[in-house]
C-alpha cells in the first residue's frame, strides 16, 4: 500500500511577526513528526532539537524564484517514506508573498507531497505599517488557510479586543 502524500505547509509573515516562535511551538507538539525547510536570510532561531528533519533553501526568497527548482531537492529528501513525517513546514522569508508561495507549493512536480495550507503570522502591533497598508485587505489574507495574530499582549488591555475584532474582520473580508 502506498504511503499517503506528505502535506507541505507554508509559514509566512512579515519580518519580525513571530514566524519562528509559531514554528517552535508547532515543533513541540507531542507526537508530531515534522520536517522543516527554512528560507530566511538572518539568524535561524528554530529549535533544531525538536525538528525531526531539517533542510535549508538558499539563493533568495522562494516566491521570487522562477520555479520550485530550489525547493525540490529539500522536499525530495524530507518526504522519503522511511522518514514517516506527518508534515513538512516551510518557514518562508519575511519578504515572501504568500499567494505566490502557495502557488509554488501547489505546482510541485511529484505525488509525494500535497499542499497542506498556508499559515500567515500577523504582528498586530505593526501590521498596519507592514502588511495591511491599503484600503482593501491584503491578498495574503485570502491566500491563508489560517491567520495567527501575534503580539496581542503588547496591546493596551482596554483596546485589545477591538483591535483583534477589527483585524479578524479584515482577514474575513
């Protein structure tokens, strides 16, 4: 019997939004066997003790590359059946464009993987100056399977609920 395809999940967010913090939280989930592909230009803060299989993709932001060529060798290695991974998470560069990254993952050329979703990490303190600067909600919200709001603890407690509700409405729009 053939092993089911391995979901490939993109983890996106603007620089400093909290992607690595979210990733480290996911890696500590009991019983989860995860592979990680890191596509970043700065220090890598992933807790490698919790990673079942790591890989790195250099050479630029994945969503800016002309095809999945740079990603293919890493995913070929991480999706070997003997590893038995539950999922592979790609921690994208802070400059990655979520819609393009989702399209890239969906276009992967073999059956051992499938698109497992896109998690967009949004820093509620800085989102209006970074990713949500226009009148209409950004396309990244529409590309996301899940949007995680971070740094809510840094908001004024009296206005926190209103900010979260406003951002939730923007994401849903």
